[in-house]
């Protein structure tokens, strides 16, 4: 028949997970680079009344 799909064990994967962040990583520099492009969105908020707000990195 068909192939069996492997099951995903969230807890097992979570235990194995490890961040690999370089020592010289600077989050602020990343955000500044994103802000250089005014088309990049940081957040889209949809309110219960249907109003949608968009905020770009450059605005923040």
C-alpha cells in the first residue's frame, strides 16, 4: 500500500532544540536593516470591527 508517515513527537523535538546564535549577533542591527526597506511590514493588526492596521519597521 502507501508509505507510512512518521509521527512527530513535539516534546522530543523541543528537548533536542538548541539555538545557534553567533556571539556577535546584534538584533538591533537586523531591525535597522529591515527598516531600510519601507515596504517591509512588522505587524498587521485586525480589530474586531474589521479595521486593519499595518506597521512597518521604519515606522517603529
